[in-house]
């Protein structure tokens, strides 16, 4: 499931996620599930003709990511593998960052980040001229709705109804998600 909140040049995408990666470090082996949220560049296209035609929309390069994940073997809702990526190098995230605040209260931490978009975008290395004039305010104002989406997807993921394939025990590597 994918949700998108698009502003002028920046937007937020949120998706459920199931991940099995044998290259994860010790202590993080085994399948993970949860929610991934990314701040991305958005680009509107041209309708080419009539004002009534659909506009193409490009969800572009990632700027920042939060992974609210937990081991599928942990207590649902533990988010014991929650971390974030404050920067990207092209399409690849730079470093997994675990912080005391994020580990202690992942949802409160994420909400604080979304309600302080200047800090979040600064941490991502995004210059003020790269975002639309109202993007920061729009992101801040949309934070409650975005957080409602995150909570809903976390609830679905923790039940294993979406963020887990039926034959997950057979997989040695998988990424099931839009993001």
C-alpha cells in the first residue's frame, strides 16, 4: 500500500514494508516488517493540451527516510529495529542511524521530525531554494494526517496482513513494498 502527500516540490510517501536481507548485521538478522516513510522531490508534468487531461506526476529522488521496523519475531508494535537515514547519495541511503529518542518513542520522534521540517530538510542537506515557498509550512500542517497514515499502516503491518508474504518462511531475500 502506498500513500503520497505532494506539496509544491517536496512530498512524503509512506508504505508498508516487509524485508528479508541476509546482509544485515548481527542482531538484525531475520525478516523485518513495518512502515517506511520518505521525503522525496515531486515533479508535476505537463497536461499537454486540455486542462482536463490527467497530469503526469513524478515522485523523484529521496531526501530523507524513516524506517519504523520490527523483527517479525518480536512483540507486535515493538519497532525494535526503527532507524532513519538523514541523507541520501543519489538513490542510496547513507548510514542507518539509531538514536535513543527514536528507539524510546518512534512515533513521537517521527512526529517531532515532521513538525520541524526546516530541521529535517537541513539534516538532509536540502537547500532552501530546492523546495517550494510553502513546502515547509504544508509539510508541518500535514503532519497529523501523515502520522495517522503511519499509525494505520503500522497496525496493518503488525497484524501481518499486508507486510508479510504467505510463504515468508521460505524466503532468504525479499523486499515487498512500494518504497
